[in-house]
C-alpha cells in the first residue's frame, strides 16, 4: 500500500524537512537563473510581449497590438531552473498572479494567470526573439 500517515503533525514516510539554511541558499540563488535574458513572445491571440530579466526584477511591455499607452510594468520575480534551458517563473505584485514555464529549448512560454473574476487561464506563446547570456559551467 502506498501512502503517508500523519503522526504528531508530520507525515510519516515522507522525506525529512529541508534545513532552513538550505532553503535560504536555494532562495538566494533562485532569481539568478534568467538574469540578462530578454525575450519576445507571441500568443495565438496575436498579443506580443517583451520581457527583460534583471537581478530581481522583470520589465515587460505589450508590443502588439499597438495601443495608446501600452501596458508596461517592472515587477519582482522568482525563478527556478527546472533543467537546462527550462525555468519556472512567478511574477510578484501583479494582479493576474502569472506563473510561467519558460522553455528556451523549445522556444515556448507556458503561462498560467488568474483573471479578476477568478477565472484561471492557461496559454502558450512562441518565443520569437531571444537574447540570453551564456553562463560559465
């Protein structure tokens, strides 16, 4: 039988909790994964965006459709490397609570966002332009 049992406030049979210092070390390096990356991506709807990743912030702007005063924001973000060229990214402080899987290998951006009404949207965009600094191993 597979499962875990709750004993004294912890799950028996599960991996031990990570040490706080290990969590802090991982958190400190998490946002470094995309530093210097600039990508443009377009959704099937035709909406095209540019995102530029700095040390702890991302600046994104709507490129198409062309509208007066297009949305442009700079937000804090967190990123985690899933594997080489694939990143899990969460933007902080934005109404739609976007979370992305950015796949630079397949040139796709998979997005999950929550609309004001509470509707959850899942979308995929194609990366049409990419500038990414090479990292030393």
